C-alpha cells in the first residue's frame, strides 16, 4: 500500500499537482506567447536603433512582473539583405494569460544558455522575413521545469510610415510554428501575428 501511495504521489507531482498534462504542455507555451511577440518587437527596435553591429539592449516588462531583455548583433552596411542574431533574457517574467488552465507560471532564462532569436531580412524595406527562435526557458509556479522552444518564423516587413528610415513587421503576415517541449509533453505552436 505504501508503494502505491508513493507511486500515485510521484504521478500527481509530475503532472503539476493533478493538472492534465495536455493542459500543462499548452500552458507552458501560452505563458511565453506574449514574450515571443514582445521579443520580435524589441528585436526590430534594436535593429532600428543600431549604430554598430551590437544593438543597444532593448527591455520591456511582463504584464504581471519581471523583465524581458533582447540583446545581440545585426548586420550593418548598405545591403538590402540583413540578419539579426539576438539573445533573450527573461527574469521573473510573467504575463497575464487568457487560458483554460489559468495557471500562474513565472519564466527565467539561464545567463549561460540564453534562447536565440535569429532573423533574416531579404529585400529591405519590403523584405521577406524568416528566422527561428530556439532555446530553453525555466518555469516556476503552478507548473515547474524547463520548456524548450523550437520555432520557425516567416513574414514580411515594411518601412515605418512614421519614419521611412525604420522598418517594422507587417501586422498579420508573421507566422510562428513549431514546438514547445516540456516534461508535460509537446505542444504544437501555429499562430499568426
């Protein structure tokens, strides 16, 4: 009987205290969805602000608490084809999440292994945008552990109507697909921004 109770405790603990594993796998990504969107915006802000290969770090806050900082490098020069090699740093980051599971999850990243956001722009300003977001995020709160993103990004850019020297994503053309893998399972990501 003691072994049965212990085994049941291990199963319940592994599934987030009785939370359905499919819901937990989804929540692990959904809690990061806002950070992914903000990281893209910060990446373009850094690209537009760059005066050298290293972008000035760009920072924003979570809806609830914490910070997201994007740093890294961009290609300089007159070419209409450029790349961005960016790093994401999350510290005690939490957004308000519309979710059936309604779970409180706080995210951090390891300073020694920050997630990578790599973007390629071909034909600036009206460029074809492609790229990837890969890396591991640390979760604490109602579910705990790691979640690893392996996402592909595609879309279009345009000149900013308020400042033709800047570029921005064309809203509604950016697709993000791939997987978010955690101890709760793998969640398939397929969104358009």
